């Protein structure tokens, strides 16, 4: 086989001898382990077909491939920074490592690999293709860690390098793992591409240097779409007034414009809602701190509110002023016996950002798999590693906290006031979860996108810091919004008919956190956004930048791909006339809420409670209590509320509660496992079933259209009927993302060597012994 080539001082090959080539494609496409192995380590099992290719043949193939190289597509404002040729993108599989030959480039927007086999994917496989980010593209903000392989040892790369690696490994925040072999790349190009990638992904940045502004400037004169078609943006006073009317909260609360132009507080939005009894001078007194800000109103008149803590002071006089101010403000939402409120301090009695970040750092390592061997090694201790990360437990605690809030609003008829230092992290998380569970409007696509705009964007969640987009400080980083999406996924997984959107929608939304052409997740506050796009600029002649919103999904996906965002099993809210005509249909469905008082319970409700308590006592014992409440004892009211809800059939357009028992909180497989071929079930899984259902619904719709169209000729109808329906193709349990990667690195045999090595049948038999078919 020729042995391992000698490594230079820079960790690269000087001149390889004979290179074993396994069934190469044009331009040196699929290369065997002797080419891509890090330093010529462990020998691979003997392949079924090996030819020996000399280095000069590689350069010949390189010249031939130049004419067929894939064109680098640049977005408006995108600039090429550096590139390297003769790079091998390694495909890690069980006993063989194969590589796809191509170019590695770095722009001010992304890292991209341009391989020779980009046309290999057929139309069926590209039906969910992202129009902005390709299969082999990594946005600079999506890069998590960069490693270099030196003599088979993987080391983290940062800063200026004295020695350059023979292999580059990139871990992405969407949990993709890329391996690029640089052993046959020119030394100058290796230095340029490695240094460029490290600098542009890890060096601290200024906000104005983000690609977001380059793109917006280049597309300044392009026609802008109306973002209000996709979500309520809550950037006008009318938006807040309409939300108050929708939730029937306009009797007790009012929308204010005291912060218009951000004169009072840069942390708050220009418009927001406060209790009607609150005076405007109270809002100004502590620059918006210590003020109950309205989030949502329940059908019974109770409201969910949030409040940022007052500044910490040592002076006794100032502390007394703060106490008097807080007492006066608290009376606007707590006026017993007419109105009562409960304060929930999330800063001291709940999670910390450090806990969330530490748990996710451990959790994500379970899915950043380099090869099949590592996958099966960690599979043995999967459950212990999963438990030690505490990520699922944090999800459970978040869902439980939201249920506690709902119990106060629904069962105890109390206002709930969420308290946090800045009211922009855990307040956003808990209030959003509570609204998803209580308000069916938030379970539609439009309503959910409006909810994110209201609670997260206008609520001042620091996306820039929490996602560490500027790479300025790791201390502020914490995946709070991703935690929210994971909690919502638990609800979608447990109650699919209650949601108009699918898990694919949530997965794509989580990916969009790292695409810097959308402004949605790249600012810390509305004030920061308005200031930097020119809306607050004194220069009247400068035209404000029109930044894209992530909610316009047509920017990323074709209409056909967007159909995967919509749940075909969604149970829509019934029309009023249908309910009146068929009132008995909902006889056994749960109403919008449970009874608010517990003094008088109907015999039927008492029966439910008695049966439920008996079941829990005999079958589950204390297990549910332990799993739901950790080490605390559940209050009787919460336990009755939780158990009572789950003892009845669900109403998907009413209150929705999650199951909190241990086995019910699961790993979001589509997001976390989608890039691991070993974790896929080819031809199976719930998504394959749903895709088949979609095909059937499309076929029914086509048949209905044919029946309705009477003016067409019989021949035209027969021609239409002859066209075959769309097929689902190769599906897996992780569809649609599984189709974006190769199920197998099955090499394509070159015709030039067939005569000397035997007939075609022998070659096919020998090949099948070694390579598993990926398209079966």
C-alpha cells in the first residue's frame, strides 16, 4: 500500500508516494483512507478495489476538474477572503474513510466547500434545500470549535499558529461536524485558509462589522417585503392595543408610549403595556425598572406580568425610597379582595444562566460525533452521559415552572408577577411557555412568530450576547432561546394535533439563529437595532437599512419545502356555527379552563379526582411526585390541578399541559441526531408516516380539483391522471435533513480500469462485499 507519507515540520505531507485510490471520481473525487487519514494511523480493512495513483495523476485530474468546478455563489455584499484547492472533505464511516475532492473557501459570511459531485443529488433529495445555506456551507456565526489534527492528535486551534494541521475539524453550533484533509494542499494555501477561518470565526467583532450590515447595504434598493404579513411585530402602539383587545385585557391595562424614542429606558421597547392605574411618572422614576409590564391576560381577567429588579443600593435612604415605591407599584396589581397577585422571583428561586450553559455544553458533546467508532463507544454509556448533562432535567424544571404559573392564573385566580434582574432571560422563557400552553393562538405559525416578537425581540432578550455573535465574552453566552424551543418541542411531541407547526419548523428556526442576513436574532434590544440601522439617526438624508426578518421563510425555502412546516394533523379551532349545530361533538372535551374554585365540586369532578388519586397511589406511588418536583413536596392545589387535567381527554384548542414524568421528557432527535447516519431509521419513523399522509392529502386535493373542473376535455383529464403522484423517495426517521447527507460513501467505479481487473459482474460482487448500499 505504500505506507504513510512522511510529514513535514508543518504537519503536512512533502511528497506522497503511491496513493491508494478507491474507485475515484472525476477530479480525484472519492479517495481511500491512505489519502485522508490523519498521519497514516490505523490501517483500514482491505477494500474491494484498489488502484495506485501517482501524485502527478492527481495534478492531472485537478486540471481536468478545474473546468467543472462548482461556482461559488455569493450573496449581495459577500466577499471572498481566502481559499484553498485540493482539499478533501472526509466522510467518516464504519471501517473506511473516504473523501470528496474540492475547494475550501472562506468569505465574510460563510465557510464553503465546493466539491466535484454537487450534481449527484437528484431533485427529490434537494426538495428541502436551503436557498441561503448549502449542504457544505457553514456561516461564520455557526462555528462552535475548530480543531487541528497533528500526528493523529486533535487539538483546539486559536490565535496565531506556529504549526499548521494536516486535518481541520470544525464543530458547528447546529451540531454538524466537518473534516477537511489538507495534506495535499499547497503549504501557502493551508496557512492562508486555516488562519483566515480561525480569525474570522473567533476574533472579537464590532457590531457594525457583522455581515448583516454588508448584506443590508448591498440590498438597500431591493424591494422590501412587509414583515407584518408573517407576524405582529409589536413596533407600534396599535399592535399592543390590538393584542390587549384580543386577550380581553384592555379593561385593566393600557398601552403607553412614554418610552417613544427610548427617552426613558434603552432596555425597554418604544411601546409596551402597564396596569391602567400606573402613572407615567412612576415609569420614569427608576428608568423603567420596578414596573409591572404586561405579558398576557387570561380569560378570567388575571394577567401574567414581568418586572425588572430595582438597582441594588447600600444607602438606607435610597433603600427606603425604593421600598415605598415598590409598595405603591405593587398595589396596582394586588388589591385584595378584588385582585390578588403572586410574585415569582426567577433570579433566586429558579435556574441560573450558568446552569443552562454548563448543561448544554455537556449535552451537545453527545452529538458532536467524529466517526462511527466514537458513536458506538459512547452508545454504551448513553443514558449515564445524558443524565449527567442535566439538560433534560432543566427542560422539565422549565415546563414545571410554567405549569405552576398557569395553576395560579387558572385555579387560584391570581395575577402572576415574574421578577428577574433584567426581565429579559428567564422571564421571556417562562412567560412564553405559559402562553403557548394557555393560548391556542400561540400554537399557530402566525401566533407563535408573533409571540417570539413580543416576548423575546421586544422583550429585550440579549440575542447578541447569549449567542455570542460578536465573540467578545463567553461569560454572557447561554442558549436560553434554544431551551425555549426545546421545551416547545416537548409539547409538540406530546400533543401533535394542538400545533399548526411541526418539529421541522422548530429545527429550522433554531438554525436561523446563526444566519446573519436576518436581523431578528442579532441585536440585544429594539433600541440597539433602531440605532444601528439609522432609524434613530439625526441624518435625515441617510436612508434606513431594510433588514430582513427571519419570518419570511421564502428567503430560505421554496414553497414546496415550506409545506413541511405545517402540521397536516392540526386540529383547527371549530367555527362557531359548527359548534352550535353539532354541540354534542364536544361533550367530553375539556373546557378552556378548570373551575376556579374548589369549594363546590360536581359529583363527576369528584369521581375523576377519586379515581386519579387511587390510580396514582397504587400504580405509581411517589414516583410522579419525585420526578415532577425534584426534592420538594408538591402543594395540594398544584397536584390536583395537574392530575385533574391529565385525567380528562384533551381539548387541543384549550388549555394544554405537558407530562412531566421522567420518560415523557425526551431528546429532540430531529435537531440533535440529524447529522449522525447511525442514528437514522431508513424508511421509518414518525416523519415518514406524516410525509405519506401529506402525499395522500395532496392526491385527494388533486382529485377534488379534477372533479370541479368541468370545462376540460376528457383527453386532458386522462393525461393528468396518467401522471404519477409524487413519491416520498428515500425517507428516514430524521427526514427531511437526513436527505441532505450521503447515506453511504459508496464509491463510483472508474471505467478505465475495468478491462485489466476483471469483468463488470466480478467488480460489482466484490464492491458489494465491502460497501453497504446507501440507497436501498
